[in-house]
């Protein structure tokens, strides 16, 4: 921060922020009426009912389930299955003799790596592309639109396609890297020996366009005068990027980090299509583990307890995130 | 301003050209997998197995066979019905709730807004297990059939994608000038009638974008349809997995199925791209 340039965000790069915040006064006047309030409750009622029925109630049910002993033998009892106290949690977290314990720890580690790599790669790639596209060049609009295409390919097709391209013998990636260019001297079995990498790359590929779009919207709203002033003061391109662009984009980085981590930690489709329901200890993720143990092995109590722990981990992440980026939220609000 | 300025200017121009070339190279790299998907679907099974393609003689054979190997038409129809209905209902709910958040102040509006975001923090497996058990319980104890039915999947997807749709619609309503509905209300409309007759028509592009986004998300969903269906209401992702399980060697057909499942969402996305992009970027900024 040893610079004379301002480091605090000046204008939040919120492409949408301008019009609606202009007139807070009429809002208060219009909406304080009692009929307006009653209408509001009617308007949100359908959404609330659905959120209670499909989000809230089942989530509570899931927490309850995590204290139950629900497996093949007690399945017919459904919610009336016997209580199990903390046994599910104990076996997951502390019972080193239980294979579920090592399975859970392995999946937690893989999920952390997968999430960090996917989110890091997606944000870095998205920012890089956004910087490239934030220049005048022929065909810019068309390039921007075409860049979005990977984002629209459904996840399960992404899994099918990349699983096909990653095939060791006939897959196009090895054909290029080994046969075509000789960059690699042997044929890696990507889906077996580098399975975590093999699912990270398609995840980034599909995620980059959205990150690019968001960063591009942010870049285009940055005040141009700031860059001109910095250039006159002798700041080079790197300094301008480091001390103007990055600080001003911080709110956008923050929000994408928040949702990117959650989205990646809960990723299921791409891994399961590429590697199957049991990807092995090197690439088993929390979701593949939970779904497999719950639905293939009928260990519903385990699945619920692991889901609860995953939720708690995400709440922790949100708390950490909030502490780290609170300042940026204030400036963006 | 004469002899010396030429050199840096030329250098800047060269840098510019290099960056433009780099941009186009990256574009090619980003699109290459999609091109490869299409090219592969136009090959025969033998070419794919060898990894040696015959680009000069593409064949659409796989596009004919894929409907027979697996009952792909049924999966496709199921996806269309379930995703259209769920996205439609979610957009309707979101139009109401989004309007309330954008325009009306009511006690609990903050709580409601936060809850909408909070739904995204919960892992699917957290409510998948109880939903699954609940659907099974209903099947065993009541005449209500939600497990493995279109209605069941529509209800679940509607609920899933309503929160994001609310955030979209809230943003689009904020873009519409208040004067529109105020004028209508001065003319004697109630606020609700003004919403239906005046505000919503003006928000039509936003409504369309919200619908398309919810549709894309539902089209993409794999986890819940795996657990909550058996053999009636399965959607395309299940069809694809059936392909992989039972016709593992039929790569050309699998690629063709991939192309067919991508085309509808591609068309929908690029047709509404301008507005969808606004919702997506605003959604990120607003969180």
C-alpha cells in the first residue's frame, strides 16, 4: 500500500446500483400504507410456503435424521427409526476403526482441494479474460458472446464430454499432448491417476465465462479518470492493476468467492458423470460420498450427519468470509 | 511530439495486436471442447474408439440411433415438461415476491430477503434425504404420489429455483420507473392490478430472462432427479447416465445425446442473452 493512489473503493463497481437508489423517499411514502403491507405478505406467500416446505422443513428433518439410526434394517420405519444420539457424529469424526471415518476425512480433504482449485482457477481465468475483453478490438462483442458458450453446456454434458476427451487411449487430450506434440512422453490415465485434476479442469472451464462476465461489468464501470491520473503520475500497467483495479473489484471478488466456494463444495454432477458414483479415495467428494452412503448403502443417518457437518462448515466459511470482506459489503450496499 | 513519440506508439500498437491475437486464441480454446462434441457426434462408433476421425465424411447416423438405444425421447419430453412447468411457476412466484422486495416495505422484508439467500447455503443432500423419505412415506401412507411423478419433480424444482428467480425479478423491477404504476394507481387501479397490467408487461424482458435462467438450472439438475425418480419422471441427465451404464461403447450416440441436450438451452440462452447477462451480473453484485 505504499502508494499515493487511493486504495479505498471510491465508487462501488455496481453496474446496477445507479437507478434504483436514486429515490428512496417515495418508497417510504408509497409503501407505509397498511394495504401495501398486506399486499406484500400476499405476494411473498407462495414463495414462503414453498421455501418452508422444500427448504426449511426438510433441513430440520435432516438435522433430526442425523441423530437417528436409519439404515437398511430400520428403513421401513422411516422417520420413526430409533434414536441414535450422537453416534453418527462420533463414528464420523472420532472412530478411527470405522471406514466411514477415513472416508469422510478423505472426502473432506478432496472437497477442500477441489473447491480451492476450482474457485481460484475460475476467478483468475475470469479476471484474465475480462481484462483482455475490456479493450477495443475488432469483433469484441461477438467474442464476448461466444465466450459464454461453455457456461450454457449442461453440467452432465460437460462431464460426458470431458470424460470422453480425457480417455487415456483414444481421448483427444492425450492425442494432442502425447501423439501430436510430444509434450508428454507417456499416456496419463487422467480419470484414474489424476482424477481430481480431471474434474477440476472442466469445472473451471464451465465457470470461467460467468466470472468473466461479472468482472467485465465491474471493469466497465471503473472511473476512467483514475487510470488517467495514475498514468500521469507515472504508474505502470502493473501498478495500475494492483492499486486501482484490484481494490475496486474487491466487492465482486468477494461475492464470487462466497458463492463459488459454496457452489463448488456442493458440486455433484460433473464428478459423478466423469468418475461414477464411487470415484475412489483420490477424488471422492462430500456430495458423492453422502449420496453413495445414503442411497447405495442405505446409511441415511450417516448421510444426514455428514450433510449437517458440511452445512456447519459452510456456515463457518460464511462467517470467515463476512469478517474478511465486511468493509467491501458496506461500500457495495 | 515528433520523432520520439512514434516508437512507444508503435510498441503500444504491437502490444495491442498481440493481446487481440491472444484473446482469439483463448476463444478458440474455450470453444474447442464444444466443437469437439459436435464433431464427435458426426463420426461413427469405430472412429471414436480408435480416436482417428474422418472429418470428410460426417454422418448423422448417431442422431438417429440414439433415440432407439435408450428411450431418449421420453427423457427429453420429461425434461421439457418438468423444467418448463417449474421455471414458469418459479418465475410467477418470483415476480410477486420480487415486486414486494423491490417496491413495498413490510415488517420482515429483511428477514425474507436474507432467507432467500440463505436457501443457497444449504447443501442439497441436507434436504434431499428428508424429501426422499417424505415422498416415500406419502406413497406408503397416503394417496399422494410425489415420488417418481412429474408433479413431485415440478414442486421440488419450483422451490429450488424460486429464490434465485426472486433475486432476478427484484433487480428487474428496480429498473422500472415508479411513475408507471403510480400513474396507473392515480387512475384508480389497485396496486395489484397495476402490477399485473402495467409493471409486468414493462418487465417482460426481465420475466423472460428469469424464466430462461430457472429453466437452465432445472435442465441441469441431476442429484434430485436421481434420488426422487425411478422409471416415470426421469429427465435427460438420467438418460445420459443410462447411456453410459448400458451403452458404454456407443460414444457417437452419447455425443449426439450431448448435442441434443445442449441445443435447447443454447438457443434459449443466446436468444435472451442481453437480459440474462444483466440479471446474472446484477445478481452477483447485489448478492
